[in-house]
C-alpha cells in the first residue's frame, strides 16, 4: 500500500486523484487551502491551510507529516488567469508563476527527505506549456508558468535519477473542472485521472522526465 500526497485536492482533478487512489487502497494525504464537503466526505487525511506559495505554510505542513515516507507526490495545485497581449497583467503572470511553477518546486524540495528509491513525483503541467504546440498565442501567464514547470520537471528527473526517484511531466487533457468552467467538450475528471495514474504507475527511471498526455501520447516540448 502506497502513501500518496496530492496538492490542490479540493475539487476537480485533485479531488478525483484522492478518490481513485483511496479506492485502490493507498494512504492518501490531501492538501488544500480550504477543504470542500466532497473532499471531507472521502475520509482521507486532509491537510488544510497548505499554501504552496508560502515557505512557512509548506514548512508547517511538512512538520505535521513527522517524516512520514512518501511513495508518490502529485503536484496538482494550479491556477489559470487569462492574460492577453492587450491586457498584459504582470501581477497575474507573477501569481501564476508562484502557484504553478515555484509552488510545486517548493513543496517537492521540502519533501525530498521523505522520498526514497522507488518514489515517484508527478507534475501536472499542460499542453499549453508546449512551445512546439503553441498555435494560438495568448495566455501569457499560464503558458509561461507551465513551460517553466515542465523544465523544472526535466531538471528534477536528472538530479533525482541517482537517488532512484522518477519524475513524470503530465498533461491531463482538456478536463471539465472549475478551472475550465466545466467546458462541455472536455473529458471527465474520472477519465483524465485514470489516464494520469496509468502514466504514473508505468513510470520508471528509464522514462523519467518524459512529457506525456494522460492518454499516453508523448508531447512535444
């Protein structure tokens, strides 16, 4: 039975990660700033007041784990705000970097002592962070922060390889969640997480640092 930590667990993909991991028997530690009724109803361990943009908040969360060994760390927490060239809001861009990129790196670094050979790290990035796949422009804060997250994941894969820790860089697909305003053409969180967990389960040191779609497609950088 594995111990998994999932960030951004209040709703959407994070909540579904918690649900599916619990159903298969994992010990689930769900982190969020504020819990939802749906998350509380799962009966998993819920850690609230975890703000991944704040050093002190992350340190307090890690202290509460008391050195608990972690098998899987899923950095799912993220945010998306519309930033166009006509409305280049640098405060928004910085905020998206703080959450989407630095937050994931901050928590991963802090939890490294609790990861060991065979542990896995998943970064939930986005195809919108693919330079080669950008055919529409715009979305400056989200695109910039996600391509930076993917680069962080690639560096982590190299740096953690000697320790036997593998890293997956994952695009969940277009998913019907609060972040996407439940876009009708999106797939369900259940379908997305099934694919994402398949990628995490199949992850090895040989495939560490690969940028995957949840459906198994290797995506361009």
